[in-house]
């Protein structure tokens, strides 16, 4: 968390891959990270293009801080 606040990061993309290896992501505000690490983050899989049908769309994602990387944002100065 310290690395994130030092760089004034406000949002995180939680990235994952589908069964075909295509990268998908959901975005959360950085203040939700501790909750997401402890309890996971529920999201609607039907809102991720090509991922799930509406009637089977509840998805659960738990971030792994061991794989946290900080990249440059698109359009960042």
C-alpha cells in the first residue's frame, strides 16, 4: 500500500486471464485493495466482454500482492 500512496495511485486494474489466456481486468479504487486482498472482490462477469453469460455471471477475484506491478498509465505525463 505504501508504494501505491507514494505514487499517488488512485485506481487499480485487477487483471486475470480467461480459459483461453485472454487478459481481462476489473478496476477498483485503491482504497478497496485491503478489503479485496482479505475478502476478495465480487464482480459481474457479464460486464467483462466475452467472459460470462448473465445467468452465470457472478465472479470472484482475490488479488495476489506477490504479483503486484506498477505500470505507467496511458496518457500519463
